[in-house]
């Protein structure tokens, strides 16, 4: 008589990776949704909208100009003299440094040009403006 063996009594020794993949995908989606919120500047500035141009990443010299006239350098309140000295200091460390200017759309053009002059006089050759891209209509 032949003996019938039952495989149902054997223990499962393989690792089931499907639940692990499901959890990792959920975590990835959470990071993808929250990352844009984390990357927003903490100071509320209404940037001008343009049809062309790209958003740039923050660099060592991040200058924010608010509608009420405040100027911030890397998140801290700054005067023209501080901006000039910090730009010279950073340029001495890294001649390829880039300054990013985020000016509220209500900031006078002359004030923005003053900040650009300070940066250029310090030796910084590369600078860019932060914008919000217009939606296609």
C-alpha cells in the first residue's frame, strides 16, 4: 500500500515580501505628497508668475524680499551691509556660488536692483529669481 503524504502539514519557511512591498509603496506615496509642503519657504512671499522659466533649488545665498520691505538672507533678517559682506565671504569660499532672489511681486523694481548690485559687487556672477509658473489656460 502506498503512503500518501500531506504537504499541508509542512511549515512555510519562505519570506512573503508582498506585505513589505505594500508598506514601502505607502511610505513612498506619503513622502511624495509631503515633500512639496516641506520645501515651501517658511516666509509667505507672493512670487510673480511667468510663462517661461524654471524653479531653482535653494543655494548658499537665498535672499527673500517681502512686500512690507523686509529682506532676509538665508532665513535671517539682513541689511544691505550684511548682504554685501556675507556675499563677499561666501564668494571667497566658493567662486561658483549662486544667489537666489525671491522678491514679492509688490517689491519696487529699484529695491530689487539694489540687491542685485550688492551681490554683483561682491563678486557673485550667478544669480536667479524664484518664480511661480503660470498655469496653462
